[in-house]
C-alpha cells in the first residue's frame, strides 16, 4: 500500500510539473505573438501590459538598415531617457523608467537590422501627480550610425477621455515615424542627446557605445 502511494505521489508530481511547464511556455508564446488586430508591420511583442506595449516592428519602408542587434546597459539607457524633457518637465517618471527601460534594452539586443523597437507607455502626468488623468507616450527606438534614436509619436497624450467615450475599442497607439511628425506641436528638449534636425523636435539621438 505504501509503495502504491509513493508511485501515485510521484506520478502526480510529474504530471503537475509538466502542466506547470506547459502553462509557462504557453504564456511566453502568447506574450511574443502578434494579434489579429495588429498590422503587418508588427512582428512580435517583448512586453504587453494592458494597455501599452514594447514590440518589434518591421523597419519603415525606405529606411537604411539599423545597427542591430545592439547591446546597451539598462543604466546607460535609463540615464539618457531621464534627461529628455517636454516643456521643462521629464517625459518619464522614475517609475516609468523602471517599467520601460529593461524591455527596450532587451529588445535592442534581439532585433535584426531590418527591425525597429516601438513602445506605448501609460502613466499619469499633471498637477495631481499619480492622481492626474491617464496619459500615453509612444515612440520608435533604433540604433543607426553609432547613435541611439528615439522618435516620439505622442507625449503625455490624454487618451483616457477617448477610452471613456469608446470603451469597447482598444486605443491605437501610434509610435513615431522617420517620415513625419505625428504630433506637429511636439517640441522635445533632448537632454544628453541632440535633435535629429531643426525640423524634427520629436526625434532625439544619443551617442552610444555598444556593451556586451
């Protein structure tokens, strides 16, 4: 009887372990997979909270190849992003940098030369701090000619109002593009970096060295 119990317990443990492993692998697969709502430019996801994302997209049509994969430390990327401002205020809070930067750094290490990294990050910005209405910041990240490029789409855009008006529709967060500015009123202060041009205050570049 004792032997049978031991066999049953051992088999039960193996089955439970196999089920847990299958669930974990299934979850990882779901995280990386694109959805039916995604356009053809979306390849896979690195991070997918709700709402928001860090994902891999096909490089934009006509763009030169990126210098990918590219290794950059979390600390180095965090330091660069922390200095970028809009109207004198940091674009990213410390908590937002904690959430975003590790996934951006990981994604840049895994992408190919014909792929970009894009993101949409939600947060609260305003006089009421974390109690302010929800906003979204979007961007496109890539490395070219030894410079880290970030093209912002929108910054602190108050999408919560639209979400309340059409709660059944998922918000479409558009990252920045090389071809044109998404928000024509956007004017970024680049901090440690520099603007890509006088006509592109949405596009910030940083000199950066690759790490292992």
